[in-house]
C-alpha cells in the first residue's frame, strides 16, 4: 500500500509498525448536531482504506473519537433544556446510524473525551513537568516555541506564523501561537484538575486517546480533513513530540473537502444537506459511490447531477448480478461462486496506489462487461458466470457497496415461466401482465 504522506509530501510505501497489523486514527465529530453529508466523506475513505487492508490480510485497529466536551454541546444543551450528556448521546446515536446506513464498519475503538478525562489531565500535567506547557490563572497553554520542529506538517515556520498571528491584548499567553490544553471553567461541564476546575482544549484529546490505546502513542496512519491540518494536527504532533519524541503517526493522510455547488462545506457551515436526509432520499450506496468517484485528495463537487450519475452507474453495475441470479435460480443452479484472486489483483493494485479509485472503478467496469457477455450467451456457463459475479461482488464489498440479495420465491419462478410461455406463444397481452407482476417485485 502506497499513501500520500502529508509529512513528506510524497507517496510512500506503508511499512507497518507491527507485522500484519495497521493502526489508524481519524479525528471524529463534535457531537452537537446532525452531521452534514460533507462530514461523511472522510469516514467513507477511511472505511475503504480499512476494507482494502483487511482484504490483504492485515489486522486493522481503527479508532475514531467522539468529542463530547465542547462549548457547542453546552450551548445546545442550554437551548434544548437538557443535559450535555443527553445532547451527546443523541448525536452519537445519529452518527452511528449514519455509519450503518453508509455501510461504514464500526471502528474498533470509539473513545469519548468524558471517558478519557483522567488520562487527559495526566498528559497535560506531564507536558507541564517537561517544560512544554505552562499554567496561567487556571489555564494551561502549550509553549509552541519549545517545539523546534513546530510547523513540520503544515510546512510553516514559527517565524512566519508569528508574523501572521493575531495578537489579543488581553492574552495571557507567552506567544500568540500557544494553544490551550486546559481552560478554566466556572460553569457547565467541568472537571477537577491540578490547575482548578476546567475542561480540556480540543487539540489535546486525540493525542491522549491514541496514547491510551497504542504503544508509545505511535500509530501507522492518522487521517483527517485538510481543514484540520493546521493548527489541529500540527498541535497534536507538537504534544506527542514533547512527550514521546514522535509524530504520532508515520503516515499523515488528508482528504479534501466537499463543495456544494461551489460553496465549501465544512463542519461549521450549515448548508442544510443533512446526511441522514440525503441517505433517506438517495440511499447509502449512491452517496457512497458518489463520494468514492472523486479521489480523496481532490475537492469533490457535490450536485444533483453528480448524484444522479452515481445512481445510474450503480444500476449498470447491479444489472448483470441481478440477471444472473434470476437465470441461475430459474435453472436451479446451486453452485456458489468463488472470486478470482488473479482478477482481483489489478483492482487491489489500484487501491494500493494511494487509493486510486478511478483505476479501481475501471477494473470494476471490465468485470461488469465480462459478466454481461457471459450471461448473454445462449448456453450460460453458470460456474464461470457465478465465479465472475463473486469477483465483482468482492470488489464492491471492498468499496462498501452492497446490493440486496435476490431470492426468487416459488411464485416468482412460476410467474417467470408463465411470462416466457406467453412470449413464446406471442400472447403479448398475457406476457405484459406477468411482466408487470415481476416489475412490481423488482425482478424485471
Ligand atoms: Zn484530532
């Protein structure tokens, strides 16, 4: 597997820390509202990466956090007149439902900030003790100038950043670049700490969660949107460098954003395109196929046209599978197809090339074409066709696309036989009647 590493700005072969194992982390959502469709792009890309690595025999340990401590959650709780935990529970549930509807596998770990508080406080305390962080009036800040390599990921220098930094006169920080690890709080969600009551800053939670689960706080792949590269990911790395002398992950992967009719769609922008509504309207497969059709490092332009195209393409791919299933079941074929390792190779090779989806999809279409040819022959070789179908289904499974199983009932089979008989007798009126029944059943 080769991935484009933002640390080095080049494609690199992924060499796992532990043999046959890949550990990967994705910055998860702040759970205060229903996610927009744009928020699903990175979870889909992350899922395809996992599925393709698992297919190649890796044991994948995947982590996606839930940020359940944030001003936005506290404000939402006030607005709705409920507790903060009721707000986060509600939206965590919604988020997991969207995962399921988009065929996104549940990550191995889904830690929450509220469940990681002891470790967060301990981590900040250690940063203070090594001299990388300092306390002012109950707040704790990371001392950015203590990190000589700060800017490595975003290709910034401290000097350049200082020139562009906004200086707030009331700031208690040593440098405008310093970021909060702990914020003093007198109301809302707050915890006891060596610096008094307060709550952690956002930049510190991901790195602590990774440290809690993975040896030396080091994983193979860290993913997130390009919008998080600076300052969030840069700040995650700075903390890890201070305590573990590493960059958290050997490969930092960034996905581009989603544009809605030209307008950039980010976490904070309310375009009204809620993921659950989009899924209800168009189905999880269509959303997923649309997201995958553009390479993850390119901006994706979301529009009705793009979505319609995705739906049409999926119909084209589904058609031969459906037709073969019907023909095989009418012929009482019980052979179970096996996917062809050799035919899978160009597909996997494409995914291994920094998730080159367009090349992978080209391979899918070749298999669709071959399957179409096999089922159009007069005497169908069912074993050959079923194997081809299994190869296609396996590729779709790695992309996370699943079609409902076709299972003909005895009545369906009878209707098919009557339809064929009517056609043979050129009794078109009768044939149309049976055809209508099959259309109704989604079989013709
Ligand atoms: Zn993060």
